[in-house]
């Protein structure tokens, strides 16, 4: 059978994979700090004599769009947004993972977390003592006023680990956190945060919807190509049988 049908099938499969990426982006349009997933593919010629005009789609890793999203004010002391480029380091098992979501929470034992993972500090996961007031400086230093009634002066307790990693080195783990091949990465002193703010997703709902519509049309064309390939194969078989 002419490899045209395999070419059409590979294109249709790629369209479905692209559709999944755009659907996931669209589903996370309101997720704090979500980074837009990119899709990419390249053509690969079908090998064999007589197939010089036949090409298949070879999927490739499109990477992650690290363009900053819109920043909105929340007024909450434990909300932070990164200025420009940079990531917040979290602890996941024996490695670091990274996020742009700065919506932090305090657990029952004082552990500072984001989406259930501990926020990394200078000496490991950050644990906060009881406090009456808390603030986060631009460099990530966390300052509290202890809740013991004896000390009214602010004191520094730890510093959020902030890193800056090139987009080409980042990928997403199954939970959606950003990771690199290295288990941990060094702090970047240039990364700064602004307290009382959160960064929105950088997904454009309109762009994702337009891309989805275009992919639907491509998929329909590829299905028609499969039917054409089947008709050509049937006609060829009839000629060979002499009927």
C-alpha cells in the first residue's frame, strides 16, 4: 500500500496531540502562575524507493513559554509575585521543583507550602514559628513579629530560595511543576518578588481557541486524505487484478 495513508495517519495523530496541549492550556487559563505549554513538530521523509514525496510528522518537544503573566494585587501577606524572570524553589522528595505561583500557605506545624509542597529556604524547607505579623521582602527574606507577647521587634526567620533558569532547560513533571535535569539549582540574587500580589497564567484564551479551531480543520483534511489513499489503493489493486 502507498505510504500516503501512513503519512495522513501520522498527521492526524499529531493534530490530536496538539489538541491535547491546547486543551490543557485552556483549562489552566485561570491557574495562578501556570506556564503555557508549546507544541512543535518537524517533517521526516518516508524512506524507500518511490516515496520521495511522502513525509511523516515527527513530534518534538515544544518547550514552555516563560513569558510573565499579568500581576494582580491581593493584599495578602503570604502572596508573592516574581518581578520579571525567575522561579520559586519547592521541595519534592529528594529534589527541587519550581513554580511561578506565589500563593503560600502555613501548615499546622508552621511549614510554609505552595500547592502542598514545602517552600525551600536557606537551610531546607521553611518552618515558621508562631507569629502575629509577617512580611516578605523583595529579596525573599521572611520577617515576623513573634506571637509570644514578649518581643515586639521584627525578626528575620528565613529566605525564600529564588532561582533563574533558562526556559530551554525546563520541563514539566506529571504534577505540572517545573523541573530540570539537575536535582537542585543555585540561588539567583537578582530575582526579586513583590508581596501582596499574585501572577496569573500567561495563557491567552483567544489564541488557544483559535488554534483549536484550526487543528479541527486540519484533522478533517487528514481524514479525507486517508479516504483518498484508500481509494487509490483500491483502484491500484483492481488494475493489478485486471478487472
